[in-house]
C-alpha cells in the first residue's frame, strides 16, 4: 500500500514539473515573440527614416547639421542588437538609449521642418511623416505588449509550484521597457526660431 502512495506522489510531482516547465517555456516564447515585434517596429521606423532623410535632402537650403544628427543616431540605433535569449535590464537599457537618441534627433528634424513651407507641402514628405507617426504608435503598442508578455512570464515563473521548477530548470527573469529618465516631465515646446 505504501508503494502505491509513493508512486502517486511521484506521479503528481512529475506532472507538476511537466506542466510548470511547459507553461514557463510557452510564456518565455511569447515574451520573445513580443520582443521581436518591438524590434520589427523599430526596424520599420529605421527604414522610413532613410526615405524621410532623402526627401528632406531635396530642400537645398535645409540645415545639414540636423540631417547629420538623424543619420548618425539612426546608424547608432541600428548597431545595437539585443538577443531575445539575453533580455537583461542592461541590454534593454542600451537598446532603449540608442532608440531614444534617434527619437530625439528625429523630433528635432520634424520641428526644424516647420521653417520650410515648400518641404511641408511636399506630398512625399507628408506621406512619410504620417507613416512615421503611425510607426511611433506601433512602437508604443509593441513595447506595451512586450511588457505584458514579460509580466505573464514573471507571474508564472514566480507562482507556486512553478517557482520551484523555474529555478531547477534555469528560467531567468526578463527585462521590461521602462520610461526614460525625465520622461515624467512634460516637454517644453518652443516655436521661437529666431
């Protein structure tokens, strides 16, 4: 009789281990897929920026320094690669910093464009600007979905009995996107171009 009880307990433990492991694998895979969606959205932005820069270059008297800043920031942002298998807080912060520099340079470019009515009237520029605005929204949605997927993974990883099997099988924490430092302050908008 005692042998049956031992076998039943062992069977239950094995089932817990299997379900916990499979659940953690699924949650981690979903978070990695969400990360890929984030990278895809940023890649779309990088592709659009090249077209935007080429369109703006057509304005002969446009400030070259602003374009150079955008081109350099885009180059930096595309050189930072983060593997979905190593989503440490440091890696995500490095990626986020490079993308933040590009966002800042792009914002300066779009503000500077306000001084050029012929460029603002260019249909190619207007279409690209609209696509960039949509892409920025996609990036935000992708980051939110990534954070939600990481949250699901974290909840599953730290819940009982998965927490036991997560440490046994080596499931590590995943980093989340965080707001940039100072993002809680409203930006100052200045249209004085003198």
